[in-house]
C-alpha cells in the first residue's frame, strides 16, 4: 500500500486528471491483488489480460485497464513485462446518439417539468460540442466575451458560444441570480458533477421514451458533431472545435450509423 501511495504521487506529478489518476491507481491495486504472492512475470500480465476478457467487458474497457497496468509496470521498473492492448477493428459507425427529435423531446420535458438547469446544460452541450467535464469553464464572465478557454487532456482550446445560447444563458443567470463565476453548479457552489448530470439525463430520457443508451452526456457532443458535418462538411474545422489532435478521431462523424448501413443493405434487392 505504501508503494501505491508513492505511485499515486507519481501520477499526480504527471498532471493526469483526477479521474485518470483514480482509475490507474485502482487498476494497479487490482492487478497486484491478482498476482498476490506469485513472482511478477510477463506471463502473469498475459494471464491478467485473459482474465479481463473473460469478464465480458467491452474491448475498449479491457484496453483501458491494460494501459493502466502497463503504466504501473513501467513506473515500477518492469517495462519488459508490459503487454499489448487487444486489437479491434476501427469503428466505422457511431451509434446510440440522440437525433434531433429526441433532443427536442428531452429539452421540452426538462423545461416543462421544472428541470431548467438541465435544459440549459443539454443546450450548452449540444450547441458547443463540449464534454460534460468542461461545463466548469462556462462562467457568467464568459457570456460577455462569447468565447471561453477550455483546458482538458493537457491542451487548451477556444470554445465559441452562439449568440442565441449567450442570450438564453444570460436570462437563466438573471432568474437564478447567478451574478458571477460558474453557471452550472452542484453542492456548495462547486461545478456540477458529471454523475449527477448523467443520472438526470437518464431520467429525462426515460420520461420521454428514449433508450437510456442514448442519454449519456457525450451523446450531445456526438449530436453536435454530426449536425455540424451535415451543415458544413468541414472535417478539419470540426476537429479543431472538438479539440481532436488526430483527425482520424473526427472522421467517424463522416460515416453512417449501423442502423443506416442495415437499411441500405435492405434496399439492395439482392
């Protein structure tokens, strides 16, 4: 446990986010518990990877855990014991994303049911393409400028606010008497928690008959990106707005969904 505490300091010194530090630390602990008193070896790491796959986790989750374990192994001086992540075909469609009708349904219900804060959170996510963790950069002061600077994943990027969003957020702040600082707050004036946002979105989606798989906050970022591509078809500009370093990450928004692919196959008449 003492070694893990030192490892925790190491992760923080690397300026990883709080969530990433917690995940890496937890996976290192689980891995060490798995190995127990057995000598550490590459075979043990292979065995652990197989154990993760048996748990029927998604490949992306298994790979995330393996990356976390590899990080610990490198830190502990066992770089030779690191293993590769599981290969997976590059995803060529994006699914479980709300459409315009579902977006409008969730907005309408949120407003009519008294969940005004979440009405504006959903509008902010959908109209700017930010991540839910970046809501903390939206302040009253930002509304006067029309642009905010978001720091995430070691990068700073500009996020622009549409005029209509600025107007609505100013009116919201006026009604709620939010005169300065962060607009979307949780307890004790702290930035609203992503888990809180997720739970409320699942609730709102359930109330209007939308599958909960579509109700995650990141769905609104995807919805923004898909809508942007439909209107402007400018991949480089979208990558810049979303803060993607690799344009291949953004390219997924140029592809059709699995549902659309199946529908096209059904129309072939073969």
